[in-house]
C-alpha cells in the first residue's frame, strides 16, 4: 500500500462544487461555507454550462469560477479537482448544506490518519416531508453503500460529502471516466482510488442535502448510471477478481505501489 507523507499542521483545503443551473441552492451552499469555523483556503465552482446566474452567484461569494464546456458531472468534477491548489480536495454538491465544522472535521481526520487517502461522510435530507427525511436518507444511503460496497470490496465514496488528498488524485486522474456523462463520478473515483489507497469513513457531522435524488426521473437515472459505472470496470474489476486483488494487496503491500508513495 502506498505510504502517505503528511504535514498535519499545514493541510490546505480546496472545496470543489460542480454546478449547472442551480443558483439559489448554490448561494445557500456558499453561505454555509462562508460560515465555517475553519474556512477553506479556496472554493472552486465549476460552471458546467449554466444558463442562470450560477457563475455570478459564485463570483459574488468570492469563489473561483472555472467553466467546463464538456457536459456531465464527471467532467465538471474532474475539472475542479485538476484546478485545486490545496493539499486536500473537499467535494460537495450545489444543493448541499455543510455543518459549520465540516472543513475543520475533514482537516482533523486527515491529520490523524496518515494512511488514508480519502474520506466519505454521512448525509441527511433538508427538504421533503419532514417525517420521511430520516428513514428515506437511511434507506437511500444504506442501499447505495451496500450495493456499491459489494462491487468495490470497500467503502464507496459519496459525492455530496467526500474528501481526498490531491496527491492521490494525481495518481488516478488519467484513469477516471471523466468524459462519460452517464457515469457516477464518485463511484468511478472510488474504483480507482480504492484499488491503490485506503478509503475511510469521515467522523463528525452529517451533510445536509436535497431530496431531489429520490424524484422519479432522477432516481431512475442514478440507478442506470450506477450499473453503468460498475460494468465499465469489468472484467478487471469483476467483484471476485477485484476482491482477490484487494485481499492480496492488504496482506502483502505491493512494492511497486509502495515505492511510488503519496504525499499530503
């Protein structure tokens, strides 16, 4: 397993938000980021062809706005990761509302886990019928973790609340399916990061997010993209084959990968 070199006292953070035509929710997200107990070193908003005021909202909040003409979340997210200047890349979506301690919790988690390349966090719904928010979030996120976890052989990454070391991104950025709009970018990233590095659960607060993924059309697209994302990695990552490779890696760290190393 690659070694992680970390200067825990100087972990710079870059927050990446892909957006398309989501100005009102983006404004709410940026407002929550402005209220962090430990502010991020930079906020990058990747404008994926918006026709509304998303770019203007981002600029007014002091974010770096980077255009991405290639349609799709995978292209937009990857563009933001490429542009990030921090040691840690924190990803959330425009409809998210991070707790005031989110950035601080991410920095603290990485500073105390030098062997971890990526963290994935919890989430809860902030809209929809109040009585259904908690059970639907548990069902939706639990099913996602269970199904993708079987395909991956380890924890998945959840795009609304994830963070990784920029140096780990540098190792896999040429392998991800960034130009395929029908891929779940977080699941795709988990396949590549998890094959070489450790993904762990982020302790601390839960991320607020919209219930939009459960609307009929959106849910169907997500299921389709999930299956596509898994099968794109076959046959090399067909579960039994991937599991055997991961077990072997955990028992006997690969000298080639270990020598490559990974820094903060």
